[in-house]
């Protein structure tokens, strides 16, 4: 029996997002497109999360209420999930939550919001060293299909890196897209600048980094050896501080690399912060492309 991913997505949004937060998420999502092509529809009262550039100052002055211009999109948008399926995604996040679970829920929330707006959702990832591509479609069954297969296909046989998947996107998927890359800092580090340049040239690209549990600490685990780190090492505070310093430097390095191409990134540690962090990512992307 398949899992009901949609029910889990709705529950997560319901539990971790207030009505106010949900409105902000909705407003942030609608404003992420480069050069959005929109038709004016009507005026409505300003809501938190609306773009202040849409405020109609003359109408607001006459009515005594802050009013914004409401638009209707001329066409659907294509949301592409680029997903990491290497075995490292079976490891835990910093908050000791399986990275695969966070990636699944993040993918689901983004897909659910896109579907609510009538946008199409597709996905692409590495499966057994080949590219597995789910074409752009609408509907909840499409989201179910993507998440079910993604969870099933994460594993040891996936040797291609996220860079290979993005290169495939740049070479073969020519229609304009909003791309959400869901990986970890190791995946981001291994993406070449040439790949970033090519894939961001005609697409909106946003990165979601799923954090890694520390090797040195209470839950140190070596994914390559499939064993816990001996306590003589995992409890060593010098090693723990050194690991934190190395990670901080790597994060800054990756963030600077992405910023060259106006690509925004956020880090997620657990499922409780997905909605808040996705809002943050959308806002960062909006301001990065307006600067």
C-alpha cells in the first residue's frame, strides 16, 4: 500500500504554518518569476507578503486603504524538482532526522503549492546511474507518483552526482522552468560553475541544502563504513570544533559560488521548519533578482 504523501503534506502545512504564514508563502511563491508576464485583473486590499511594487498608490489614497493590483498569469509555469538520490541522502540531518524525509516533505510542499496555482510539476534524478525524468504535469496524483518513486529510488546504486543531473537539464529540457535543487552541501560543492551558468541562464534556480549530522558528537555515523564513530573520537571536542569550522567555510564557499549567478540557498535541519525556510528562500530569490 502506497503512502498518502498528500495527507502528510497538508498536515505539515497545517501544523507548522499559521494562516498568516500561509498567506506569506502564497504571496512569495507568486512573485519568484524572472520577468513575470501578467495581466492586470483587479484591485484588492494589501496582505502581508504582497510585493510593495504592486501597491496602487493613487487608488489607496482615494480609498484610505492600502490596495494592490491583482494580476492573472498569462500562462502556466513549469516547476522542476532536481533531487539528490545518492546514498548520503539516507543519512541524518543536523537535527537527527533522515535527510530523505526532509527532502521528500520539502519536495511535496513545493509541489503542492505549485499545483494549487495551476502550475505543472516535473522531477528529475539519478536512478541506477541513469537519468529518471518525470515530465511536467498537474494534479495530486502526479505529486504522489513523483514522491513515491523518489523515496523508492534513493540508494547505493546511484553514482551520478547532482551536477550530472543539472547538466542533463541544461542540455535536454529547453522549456523555461523554475528549478528547485534539493541536495546537501556535498552535492552543492561538486556542481561546477559552468553548470550553474548554463542552467541559470534561462531559468529561475533555487537551492535547498539539507544539513548533515555532525560526525563528531552524540550521533556520529560514518556512511561509507556504515558504522558509528568510536566514542574515543566522537567525544573529542577538538575534532568537533574542527569539523564545525570546516563546515562553516564550505557553506560560505558554496554560497558565494551560487551568488555569482543570483542563485539563493537555504539550509533545512528538520521538517518543522520547512514552510518557514521555503518562504525565506522565495524572498531571497525575489530580492536577488530585483537587485
